[in-house]
C-alpha cells in the first residue's frame, strides 16, 4: 500500500538529485568561463547545493516508518515495482539519448552543441517523470528546460551555448528543488493516492 509518506520520501530524493544536478550545470558554466571563475563560484555553488540537500533530508524525516529497504522489498507485481520499472526505462532512454547527441556532435565536429543537446535530453526526460510520479513541477521544469536548451542552441555561439544552458538549467533546476521543499505538503495532498512511487528525478 502506498501512503502519503511514500510520496514525501520520494520528493526528498528528488530534491537531492535536483540539487546535485543544479550544482553540476552551474559549475559547468563557470568552468567554461575559466578556471578563475570556477574557483570563485565553487564555494557559493557548494553551499547552495548543501543547503538544498540538507533541507531535503529534513523533508525525508516526515516520512516516518520508511526506509530504502521498504522500497527494495516491495512485492513483485506491486505498483511500486511497476512504476520503478517505468522509471528505470526513462533513465535508460535518457542515457541512450545523451550518448546519441554526444556522438552526433562529435561526428559533425560541433563540440559546442554537446551540452545544449544534453540539456535538451535531460529536460525532455522530466516530462514522463512528471506523469510517472504525478509531480506537476516536473512538467513545468521540463518545458522550461527545453526552452532554455533551444535558446542556447539558436541564439548563442561557440562556448556561449554551454554557458547559457549551464546557467539557465542550473537556476531552473535549483528553483525546482526549492519549490519541492517549500510546497511538499500541498504537492503530497494533491498527488496522494495517484502516484504509487516516490518522485525521484
């Protein structure tokens, strides 16, 4: 049986994944701008990431009586196992998509396209996740991320593409994580009984 606590646990996991992803994308933009910029940006990036992860861990405490083992031990054929399989399929598809766009960028000698295209793939994968876990903010972020990736591809040139998609996705992902933290209760109230698995990213 799936409870409200399962959903809260999943949101906490989502916050952790999103926080790390936000730090990666903003760090990528800083690294592209130069080593000195990365050194300056590293401390605030790590602090912000750490704060989000910490708040996510506090959120997980609301899911009393649950542990990761309770998900691993879910009976075969249960809703949790079925949705976990869907989640795995989405993750695998995302990985294959990343490999594909990286190969296309390499084959066409356009390394400047790699990160914007990867950002596009990552953003697209949030759309099915929003459906699987019934987390509406994932739909919003997915659409926003797609827009950011397309703008970086079409408007910017050279390394500017990487900087644009890095800053854009980093801020958008971080904003999504903060929204999940601030609105965990209402999101759980809205989705409870509709989603059979924690909302991982």
